[in-house]
C-alpha cells in the first residue's frame, strides 16, 4: 500500500470504536451474531437475545437455554439459528450429535428442528437459508416450513449470504457453494484450505473471512481473490454499510478482538477500540450496519459501536 493511499484511508477512518456497557448480561455469555432490521438484534450462548434501536442501550431477554450462533431479518421477522443440545436420536438427529434449531424470536411460531447444529442464516429472494455442520442446508420460503436440501458436501458450513441474485455459503477447508434458489448448490474453488467463517455482500462484492486472517473477495461468488488483511488471527464475520466494509475477529489465547475496515474491500486497516484501558476487547464474532453505524459483538457479552 502506498503512503498516500494509507494516509487517505486512515484520515477517513472513524476516530475509534467504543465498548458499550450492557447491564444485565451474564459475563460468560458470548454474543455470536448481530443483524439490523429496523433495530439491532444480537444473539448468543445460553439463549441470549438482546435488542437495541441505536446500539447504545440494550434490552436483554431469553426464553431458552439453547445456544444461538446466527440471526437474520426478512419477511418482517427475526429468525435465529443454533443448537438444541445433545440430540437423542429424535427429529432426524443421530444420538450423540448436537441437533440444530431455528427460532422465530417473536415467539409466534416454531421452533423448528434440524439434524445438525446450524451456524448461520440469511434472507434473499423471499426465502430464508440456514447452514450448519455436516454440510447441512435448510430452506424456507416463509420462515415457517423448512426443508433440508442436498449441499453435496459434509464439510461444516459456517456462513451464508445473499447478493448479486444468488446465495453463497462458506465453510470448512475453504469450502464455497453457490446457489440461485437456495435449493441446488454448486461447489466453487476458493483458492484456500483455511476454514471460512463468515461472508457478506455489499457494494457489488462478496467478502468472505476465515482462519489465519483470511479475507477473500469476489464479485459473483464463484471466482475469488485473496486480499492482505495484515493479521493472522481468525476473522469471524463481515458487514457492509455506507460505502465501507467492516471485518471482526479475534484470538482465544489471549482473548482479544480485532476490527478491520476498508473502503474498497482490498486494502484493510486495523481500527482502534476504546475500552477505558481496563482490558483488551474480547474476541468479536458478529458485525452489522444500521442506524448510521456499525455494531460488533463478541465474547463476554462484548458490544462495540463505531463512533
């Protein structure tokens, strides 16, 4: 990166990101995903669900002890996915396997069961698509009747997004699948064997992120180019908003989060995070854009807002 480009990027970057105190959330609860649909909704372990209109003040609630790992908004509803504990062979799951669960956060319908743990969910073309372990893909047109479709892989699928008229799912060992309807899936080469944990679409580009600081870029989801991230920590999620991309991640030991920003999805800069010097920000797992700014969430109930 040239010094001129670097200076322009840094000058445009927000001064910092700030940790938002969230009273009422248990410190051991990890927040795994966040979405915006007129309000922010974040979900996490032990059934944690939090909502906020602007990202500064949050309401906490939980009606389950199951772990949530993904959330999406579409058709006027918020749906969360995760696991339902160790399955006993019911609902299509094998004994000793963590079964999956899809939950309507309004409580109006469901929950619906899946044979394996689900990691991510998205909405596009008037349908929801959820992905998970053992190559599991579940599809629903209205979010209330679900069907399992053949993904063609047994690799875990950790992330899914919709854009450019197609769904793209990413997962273990660099797995990338694309689909025009969420039902028929085609494998694509990603050029990496790193696990891919998250994907987003915006500004005419798919951005996929994963282990060892991996960032991949594609315009249509089938041909990918790896971009230099400047870090080797796992990257878990990406989001687009107002002409820029944000990627979040972090390491387990030490547990420390990272936020990367870009205005072209090719050149990335690490963003400063203000936390009053008490401790490093915990590893971050989800990020979304709404109400004029990005929000990131992570371990220990961490919520970080773009200033």
